[in-house]
C-alpha cells in the first residue's frame, strides 16, 4: 500500500518527519530543506536518504565530436526546461574550440521550439510556475550584471500564445567566470552558463568548484581524458560522450558534497537503505558454545 498525502512542507512534511511511527525518510528537493529534514529526523534517529541540489557540468574537450556534444548539451540543458536535478547547468569548453562551439550552441538554442510539451515538434516546455520563471529571470539578470555575455534567449517567451504560460526562452550566457553566481548556484531552468578553460585539469577544477556533486559529463575522443575525468570529478555520476541526464533505474543514483548524505537510490544499493539487516545464530549442538573464548587458541 502506498499512501500519498498532499500538502505544504511546514504542514505535512514536518508532521511526517517528526512522527514516531515513521521509521525512514527519503527526500528529493533543495539542499536547504534536506538539511532541515536531517536535523529533525536525527532527534528520533530516523534513517534519512537525501537527493538534493545540483550544478551539473558538461566538459567539451578540443578533441570532442562537436556535433555529438551539441546534441548532448541541448538535451541536457533545455530538455524538461532544465527542471531536473541532473540538468546541464554549466558548459565547460576547451579554449581551442570555444568560439566555434559557443556559436553552435547559441544558434541551436535559438532554434528550439517552445510550446505544449505533449505536442509533437515541441522542444522546450514552460517553467513549472510563475515563481520559478521569475527565479530564472532573476538569475539571467544577475549573470549579465556580473559580466556574462548573453548570446541566446534571456527573456520571457512571447507569440503563439506563449505569453499565456510560464515560458522562458532557452538562454545561453557566455564568458562566464567560475566565481559568478550563475556558475555556482542551482537555477533549475533553461539557463546554460558557458565557461572557457585552457586544459582538462582546469576543466575538472572548474567542474568541482561548487558545493554540489551530482552529475557530470565529458566529451572527448581521448580515453586518457575520459578516465582522468572519471577519477577526478567530484560527482556521484559521470558520463562519457553522453549528456548529464539519462540515469537508468538499475544503476545506483546519487551525489556527493551537498547533493546528498551518502546514500544511493536506484539499482541494487537501494536495498541497503530500505531494508534492515538482522544477524541470526542457530546452535544445534545442545550445549553452550563460547565461540570467541573456546576457539581463541585455534
């Protein structure tokens, strides 16, 4: 039996987390709320699994297949309007292909079709509500004020009845500095921050320069580049020549740093969290067994 209770966090969420009959809490949402849940649950020693924020990066090396990398970043950044925990929020590009690839991304983003996500031919749907679209608009403004260059989108979508919904144009911010807020904070919308780097080492350093560590991606035709990224990127998931989204149900899912608290949901690891271990000893000898004492000399 699965019971579903609707309601706001302060009403329903707190009651569930505090209730003595609730033994386990699994939460997917913001890092701030996750920390609060963990704090409340610790008072009764409940087990808690947290799947929290992300600021996922796709690295594009100078030896990457750029057409493939373009498909990946468009799907990762603007599929589901960027409203998923593994969405591509940062694009880290090697300086040798930066200008060329940036032009490809900006042009392609400008051609994406907005509308009802249930209709054929639509690439990008609306933000989930007016508040979220306002957040997207605020971050675009912040990015430009901090010195980023707007090369695609940046505005509410208009025309063809789009003004009646919470639509925002797919937005690309270029020449982003890794210290900018748009490069460090989760936006959860159709906004992509593009960062230029000189080497793979710098790309990995930039990828790790956030408090989050959920998903990551590298596009390269050099196997050494791929394995170096797999080893050194601080994230729970790393894709090679694939976008930051697309996790499969049979594989462990979760992140590091402030993305989670170490548990993994999905795959075989989920049984570790959702079940209890019990150790059982059965003695069929009919006499006392002092295992650690009687066998100490053996």
